[in-house]
C-alpha cells in the first residue's frame, strides 16, 4: 500500500491505497470485494497519462472515482454504482485514478483543482 493525502478546503485527509500496477490488477480492481474500511482505497497509475473511462461491472461496492491529472490536481470525481456498465469518464488527461468508498469525496470536500500528494 501507499499513502496519499488529499488537500481540500476542509483540510488534509490521508488514505492508504492498494496499487493496481499491472494491466491484470487494473482490470480486476475492486471487483467482487464486499467491504472496504474507511481510509482505504485503490490507486490505478496511468502510464502514460491518458484520457480514461471506468465502469463498475462486477463491482459490489459503490465508489467515488477520483481522476488525478499529471499536475497532481483533481480533474473530476465520478460516482460509481454497483454493477453498472455506464462509463465514468475522466474528463481529461489522467495520471492516476483513485477509488474510495462512495461518499468519501463529499465528506472531505474534494473537488476539481484540489491537490493530491504523498
């Protein structure tokens, strides 16, 4: 796991993230996982950075998807519904996607432009 801190108007919020580094890990992501404690999530590094879309097929948990640009700023926050096949688009060139439990982004006041760092 790796730590990541979101810097929002409400303060600093740190999470421990599992890293989905390989294509196989990224394809599986959080599929089939039934629980995830608060303060935990998954990081999908995009190498090279690119525009991406995610979906929630076979994903039991509702999730917030935080799309982060190469400048370590939030591009957008998507909301994934369990088992949905609708595409959730990054809205720009993305260096990483961070998945958190649904509602975490709102709880910490996360919005586009906020800084994401170690």
